C-alpha cells in the first residue's frame, strides 16, 4: 500500500476543508415505532443522560441503588415514572431481559455521511466502520460496544436490508449507542467513493488478503465488515483498497462478524497506542 505521506498535495483524496451544516435524516415511520423503547439498566441510564427519555417504566417491586439512580435521573430530566407489573415490562421489551426497567425514548436520529465527516474532520486519523448489511441486532450492539471502547470515530450503515438502532441493539451495546456517531446512507458504494475523496483508505475482510497483523493503520481509514452469512457484497469489494485476512488454524472457515470486527478494531487501537 502506498504511503499516504508521499501523496501529492493535489491528490484527489485530500481532506475536505468545508464543514457542512449538521442535519439528521428523518426516521421512517415503521422504524420510529420499533425504536420507542430502551430496556435494561445501563441502556436506560445512558438514554436518560442523553436526554432521549420520555417515560420511565419500573417494575412495581423494584428497589435498590440502581433504581434510585434511575429515579434521580428521571426527575432531573422531568421524565415521568410509572410503576408497573413485570408482565407489562415483558410486553414493552418484547420478552427481552429488561432487569425491571423499560424507558420510552425518542426515535434515534442518524447522521448523514456529511455530518459524520464534519464530526471527524478535526481528528488526525479518524477510523470508521462500514457495516455491509449486518442483520443480527446482537452483533450490531456488540460492535457498537467495542467501537466505543476502542475509540472508533463512527459507524456507517445502509438504510435498507440492514438492522438499525432497535431496542435489542441498544441493550446489547450497553448504552454505547449514545456515544458512537452512526450515519445511515442510501448507497454504500457511493458513500465509499465519497470517503475516498475525503482522504480515506478503504479496507475489507476476505479469506485471501494481507495478514491483519501487517495492517498499516496510519491516516484516515475505513473498515468494511460484511454480512454474517454472505460476507462483503461484490460491489463493495471493487471499491476496497486492500483486503485483510485473519489467519485461522481450526476447522471453521470464518469468525462471527462481531468477533472479527472486535479483533480488527483493537488491532487499530493497539497499533495507534504503541509507546
């Protein structure tokens, strides 16, 4: 891979200087309906602290320090509290592990790609994740949790044929969804071209590629994580600058998407944190 420091000043991948006015995509009605609740202690605390709560449901026999904290946050945010039976919480959380807590929330507001680029423009070496049609909400939540822990700058997901920010994703992320910027785009291939114009190198994952331990992570980079079953789409593979592979000696031929993403995120964190 060519060293970015040697690129000419007029290279087409120079960083943009303009900062577009931030705006959010409208949330579609169907998705807005399914995103109306967060459940579990951590997810509810983070949503309340982010100012997204509008009604707090607590199990009628719940008590303890965690419940006291939630009541305190709800009072500070002027969020009404309602004590309800466990069966009501089971229904609101669609059978999820709610820990006696369900929070009604405002719909998640996704960024546009322009917003995300503006947010990361002050970073010397932003690191973005591109999730290519991820379907499992637990994988998505796990990836967001690791992304927050490892300093990922933001995540890009497609608008269609992909899991969005659902209550299960929010719970699995343990509140990280409130901290990791997420852009939702109509066309991933076009977005990748836009990232290239903004100075990013694009990496993908494949069985044949550069050993991820030799990954050069300097400068703005974006990593594509493919669908759990199909991997990266053929169209996106054409846009990749370099493929990475994770060597394996066992009998399975691939890793879980969340596990692979976590390994690669921490490889970037490790290399950029070396003393």
